[in-house]
């Protein structure tokens, strides 16, 4: 027995089984992964079956039965052949850290000898998903057949919903409560109001006629003397005096100071060339001049 035969047997068995056991090493396990979205929800990926390896010890005789039926040998002999080959494969995996199963994938081991499986990219162990391809919602356009099928399905769904609908019984109406009569409040008794006593009318008294009063003569009102209007003096608008910019004066002062400094430097250089001894009197003390003159001699 070799690794090619073992790989073919595992691939053949995993199509109809969810688990294939390698005695003493672990088992191959297949599970269905549902549809997923990618490309920010614009692509629908179809479902598929992924294959991985579980290094936990497990019991199973699928490989032995398949080998016995294919090669027409006894089941015990087939179990011994499978067990011996896997026992030889285990130390090889721990030493080389990888065993290739042709057409299936690679069985790998970490530094701690933890075994895991890496399936081939083009591995297909999901016959029910044959022909399924990713659908892009960006470029997909529905055909007339798809639209008509969707409309028919919607009509049937509405018909089933209407037939299954349960009639709703009207809620019982409770009789309105009869209002209780309010207790009558006795009105207060009206006391008789005494009529006012009659007031005697006064006797008419003869009033004397008023004497006529002479009307006062109105005094003449003096007329105000007209005031001559003088023309208003014209308002004098003073024009704003333009202020001289101080920036120009500042620049002139700076230029003058710089020119004086340059002239002083030039004059100092000329005097130092013509009469260096006279200049040294201001720069050095008499003792320093003696030392300098001695050194120069």
C-alpha cells in the first residue's frame, strides 16, 4: 500500500461520509459551509464542503471495509494493512512535518507535533453543489423567466396565506354602565324681604329769578413784533491733516547711522595703517607696549 492509494480511498469515502478515520493518527472530517457574502455584500458565494483533520483519536473502519471490498481480501487483513501503513506514516510526518496526499492536500505537523490539514484549492467534495458559481449583484440582470417565476411564487404564497388565515372573532362588547343618579341638594328657603318705607316728597319752593350780569369787554391782544431771520453761518469743515509717515524718517536715521559707522571703520583702518603707534596708545597699556616693542625688535 502507498500514499496514492490511501489518498484515493479517503477522497472516495469522504464524498458520501462526513468522517474517515486513520487508525492511531486521527480522522478527516468534512462539513458544509453555507452561502456567504463578499465584496462588501455585492457577491454571493455558493455553499461548499470543507475538509479538515482532527488529530483526536477516534474509532472507525471505513477504510478497512473499502479496502477489503475493493481488493477482495479479508476484513481483518485489510485492517492490519491500514493500521501498519498509518503507523509507518506517523513518524514520517513528525520528522518531515509534511505528508502530501495527491489530489487531496497536505497533512502538516507543528513543532509540538500537532497535526492539521491544508486542502488543495481546487478540491471539490460537494457533489450537490456542482455547477454553482458566485453571483455578482453589480452585473446580474434578471431574465423574463426569473421574473415570471418570482411572480408565480408570490401569487401562490399569497393564496396559501389567504386560505390558512383564521377568521378573527369580534370581541364582545360590554354594556355601558348606567350612571347613578346624583343626590339632590335641597334649595335654601327664600326669606321675605321687607319693603322700604315710603319717603315723603319735599314741598315745591319758589326760587328767585337770577339778575343779569353784564358781559366783559375783551381787551386788545398785542401783536408780536416780527423777528428778522439772519442767514445761518456756513459750517467750516476742517480737512484732516495728513500725518507724515514715521517709517520713512526711521529708515533715513538708520541709513545715516550705518553710513557714520562705515566711515568710522574706514577712518580707523586708515589711521592704523598710517600711525599704528598712536592707535596702540589707546589699545594697550605702557607695560604691554614695552613688551610688544621688545618682541618686535
